[in-house]
C-alpha cells in the first residue's frame, strides 16, 4: 500500500480530519492528483438488493431514511433502501412514467412531501404525507412542460420550496440545446433558465446562493469533456447569473471522459460528485479544489448519491452492480459532516 505523505504538518492534519477516523487513506491510481482515497463498503449487494439496474434518484427524508428509484426493477417505482427495503411510491396513473430524480421537502403547511422527476412525461410528481403519518398517500403532477428535455435530476432550495431541474439528450456530437435547466416555483410554475451541452448533476449550496450543474460534451460518439458550472442564485425569484466554471475534470484529474452524474453538498458546501465509469466519488470544495476520492467496491457506473442516516453523515452511492449488472447496488461510507438536504429538512421543523 502506498502512503500519501503531505508536504507539511498542517497538510497532514487537514488530510486526517477530512474524513472519519476509520477511513483508509492511500494514493489514487490517477497520477494527475495526489489526494487521499477512501474506501466505501457494500450496503445493498446483488444478492440482497430489491432495486434494478436503473437505480437512480438518491434522496433523504427528514428522519434520515434513504430512498432510490427503480424499486423492483420498475421505472415508475421508488423505494426505501435504508434499514428495511420497501416500496415508497408506484405511479399507477402514468403507465409509461420513468422516474430519475427525487427530493424531499416540508411544505408550507408542515406536511412532508417528495418530488419525483418523470423524464418520459416531462413533469415532476409531488407525493405528500397528510397528517405526517409516514404514509405518502397523496400524489399529483406538480409541474410539467412539453419543452423540458426530461427532467433528469432535481435539486431544491428548501427555504422557498423551489425546484431546479436538469435534462439531456445523448448524441454522438453534442451541441448547445442537448442539455437544459428549468425551475419550478412553490406553486408548480415551470420556467426555463437556459440551454447547454448535456446537463445532469445539479445541486444548491447550503446558503442557497449558488446553483451547481454539470455539463458534458460528446465528440465522435465519445465523451470528451465534463465540467461543473456555478451560478449566482436568487432562490426566491429562481434567477441565475454570473455563469462560471467551478471544475473541469479533464484539467483537475484527467477524468474528462467520465460523466458527472448525481452530486450533493454537505453542510460546509463541499460537493460529493458521482464519477460514472470511474467507480468512485470525488469530493470537491466550494472553491473547486479536489479534496478526496471515495472508491466504490460494488459499483463502476455510479449514477447518484445522497448523505442520509440518523445524523445525515452516511454517504450512499447507487448504480448497477458489478457482480450482476441487471441489479442495483448501494455502497456506503461515513463522512464527518452531515448533508445539506438533511440539515435543511431538520431546520423546517
């Protein structure tokens, strides 16, 4: 095992404090970066999972329960994956529904609700828990537009209940317009914010002043670029400005050919980024600095992730199982700082 040796005592202390004490640290295989590598553990394996290969939409509720899409290998079904696996929601009205993104919130009336992005029908479904009984028995189409490319992934500003939606179409040669960005306000009014190359991962910063979205480019049927864009955000009005490049993975660590998929922020604003095809998560600071990798034992094509668990400090990553690609696996790793979504849900009472 190669040992990562910081260049100073302060760097050593920083590296040791970046993750929990039971972590294993070593040099990554990637010669472009000299950062710690940590190792996740299997949580749901090919032998134990009830999720299918299209597992996506990782999400956390107020209690820290972890959820994902493609329960029982059904595109229109979401399931709970934490502790005991069970069906969370099955869309019976739209037989062709294909959910991909999911977020939880607490409504203005104090009722917990979940939002699920249906890429086939270009809409977001809202599922509610009337009476806070733990039963999400009410559902409706919350926002919808035929102009949406999908949506693919969702982010939410919990203070205002405003959603942000990414979407994409995959072509041999990407052009602007193969990705889009939308917002839905708390009344379900959908507004287009812009067009891009392929957009996928999306997240809001803890102070809700920055919106992050990934952008990828194909040339000659090959992925050649993956970046994370940052925008100044007005979470109340839903407007964005000051577009800038936070991370260029081609320059950062030479992994521009690996798509950015889901990404989520912790309470300090660090981003955990799914690196599809690389079998790992990248941890990136709010300034765009690569802080660490988390290698995934069960998943090569990681699609999404969430910070959940009783204190929001359990990172769950999802994707097709290496051992059986027809099934969806979950790997987990304990981190020192809780997730933004979990903390925001606690703050809403």
